[in-house]
C-alpha cells in the first residue's frame, strides 16, 4: 500500500510539472496559437475548483482528475514542437515555481470562472 501511494504521489508531482511546462510553452513564440488556446483551457481546468463531474459523486467524481486532465495534458504536449518542449521543461526544472503555491493564478482563475458563470446566467436566464 505504501509503495502504491509513493508511486501515485510521484505521478502527481510529474503531472504538476507538466502543467508548468504548458505555462512556459504559452510564452514561447514558436508555439501555434491553437496550442496556446488549448493549453490555457487545460491549465484553467486543472487549477479550477469547478469540475465537469463533481468530486462528491462516488468514483465518477475523480475520473476527470485521474484520466481527463492527464490525457489532455499529454495530448497538448504532443502538439508542441520538440525543441520548444525541451526548452520549456528545462526552464521548469530550473525554476522553483513547481514547489510554490501560486495564489495569484488561483484567484485569477476563480475570478474567470465567476465571470463566465455570471455571463451564462445573464445570457440564458434573463
């Protein structure tokens, strides 16, 4: 049981690093616009407290966290040119961002979700 938990923690750490690789790739001029857009959506969803399937639903609630997010991250990483991807991974390794909690980014993402929900209610529930 302890070995499985250690393996799971390591996979979570790698996933978090890959999210920061996407953040770095967004800043790179060689990354196509559509890849930047997809990565912004994935980053926002990964850090968002709102899920497609709420976590309180047994088993299904964690499927998006366990399957959907890692799949989406791997998909977008494959769309990034290999030289750019390696450069971004190196920047992430050198930086300490992976070890810090970024409260500013979290607040911005929450405010974006609030704005989106406000717009949806305003448009569809007049």
